[in-house]
């Protein structure tokens, strides 16, 4: 919108112009003397005249510009240039892409905080609720699996400790076990040797052996073979051996075999009556 020219600036401008013209006329009408000493004064007067005229015109321009209507000048007023259509189109495309991204990710927290997120539909809310429940369920299962893993690790450590204790005990008991195995092997060899002997020869040896050696050997011998040897032994030694075997709890089969051996060939052993319940 163009403003109407004001009268005051025009009057001031006209007065300044009139003053300048009068000064110019006065300088031209002044007589030029032939006195040499007046030449510098005239030159100085003419310089002052030009300077005053220039200052007058400059002042008039400043006043006129101050009262002139506003003009579009970006350099002096800081006005923004006219928008570029190409840049406007690019800006619109960027806004469209941002809107599509917000629509694709409704849970964008930044958009929710900025107030640019669109409200969710009931179906979307239901889906989000189911997803939240599923996530909580998975988290609960994960915690349960971690707890089970810790329990298994603890049980495994306890088992390792017990296995170590058993190995330690086995190492400590290995000398005694080895000695016992060697003793059992020696007794087994004696049993095989005495069973292969004749009953009378074995009986003569048994009459002279101590009970601490004789009892373990007799306990591992075949009852029928031992009954023949026991029948050939002296009565006193046979009695002492029988008592020793009875106290050890391993005698019933040997005693029965000895009784059967002492019977005549045409008689059968008596059958013990059954116990009444």
C-alpha cells in the first residue's frame, strides 16, 4: 500500500533548495578583484559554497527519505525473500513422510509428547493390550527359566561336591579294600586247594590249624566236601569247629551235611516238624 506524500517534508525540501539557489546566486554575483591577495579568499569562499550546497542537499535527502513510504529492501529492513516454490514442495514432501512415519508407529513417545500423535482406534488399542500381555508373559517365563537355571547350577555344584567327597573317601579306603581283596583271594585259593585234597588228608591239616584261619576257609567250602572232611577230623576238633561255625551264623548247612554223612547208607535223615503259626 502506497502512502500519500506529506506536506512538511516537501516544504522543507523546497526551502532547502531555495536556500541553495540563493547561495549560488550570491556567489556568482560577487565582483572578482585583481588584487592577488583576494584570490585565496575567493577560492575559500567558493569551496565553502560547494560544501554548504552538498550538505544542504544531503540533509534534504535524509529528511525526504525519513518521511518516504516503506519500500521492500531486505538488506536494510531484514525482510524475508519470497519463498521458492521448489523448496516449498520439498518441505511439503518431508512433512508428508513424517506424517506417514507417525501413522506407522503410533507408540512414538516423542510424537505423543509433542502432541502430534494421532488417537488410536479401538482395534489398535486391543492389539497393543494383547502385545503388552504377551510381553509380560514372556518376561515371567524368562524369570522362571532363570530361576530354574540357578537351581540347577546349585544342585550341580552340590553333586560335584559329593562326588569329590566320595572320591576322597575311596582314596582313603583303597588300601584297606585292597588288603581285604587280597585276603579274600588267598582264602579262595586255600578253599580250592583243600577241596581238591582227600577228606582224610584235609582232616589231618584241619586238626592242626587255628580256628581264626580255619573258620573263614570252611565257610567258603562246598558243604558236601566239608562234611566229608569234618567226619574224618578228630571228635574234639570237629566239636570246636562246629561251635565256632555256629557262633558265626554260617553253620546250619554244614551241620546238616555232617549229620547226613554220619548216618548209615540205608537210612534217610529225619525231617524236622513244621513250626505251627
